[in-house]
C-alpha cells in the first residue's frame, strides 16, 4: 500500500513516499524508493520491536498528539507521523493544509460551490473544525481549519463557485 508520510522530529519536518508490502519473511518498507525488510514483533503496551536485515533494531511505541498525528518513540527520538493516501496528500498540497504552525490561509482542495460558511470574522476555531461546506459533484464536503486560530477574514460568499486552491478564509493565531 502506498502513502505519503509527513514526519516531524528533531531534524525538522519532511515528507517521504512510503510503500508497505507484507510478505512471509516480514514487512518490506520502501522510503523514497529505498526498500528495507523489517521483522516486526509486538511488545507489551501496544508497541513493536523492529529488526532490519542489516541488524539495525528499534523499539517503537505509538501514541497520539493533540492534533491527531501518531507519535512514535523510536529509541530516544519522538517522531510525529501522519500517513496520507495519494489523493489526500495532493488535496492537502493544493489547499495548503498541514501543521499547526503553518499558514492561516484556508483554501479549497477541490473545485465546487460554497454551500455554507460556518464561521465569521472574530470566531475562534480549532484545528480540524469545519469552517466552510463546499458542494462538489453533488456531494457536501467540509473544509476544515488547518490549525487553531481566530478567523481574520472570510474571502467567499455562499453560492459562489470556487476553484481548487482558491482562498476561502484567513486565520490568525489565537491570543
């Protein structure tokens, strides 16, 4: 199964292409085109012991961040991991969605028509909260806030057609 993974750790944030294949001898994980075979064994507490063919070993203990990313402790390092399928990764790239420290611009991931605006300037929002409802291909799609903040401006009106990547509203940091 192919994914894009956003990794945030001590070395910063990066996005890698990930392909995970199960086979009788273990798990083959390909990161940015470089395959590595891992033996995976569950450990008490919901973690896993990972052993690579070259002898590299790690203990991974998963958890969740406040933003919903999976936190994995590998040895002494903690890494935030967000797995995205290809379609979601492309939509987030177009819409500018991402980390809580990112842009306050909320953009349409797909072309459509604005059905409802769920917030007004001055409203406080939390990451993941629906802020606009778009209609596309006769389906309603929630557009969610990419981070916590206060609505600075609404750039569209109900009934207005929008294109992919078009600015819908702006957020400023909450005080």
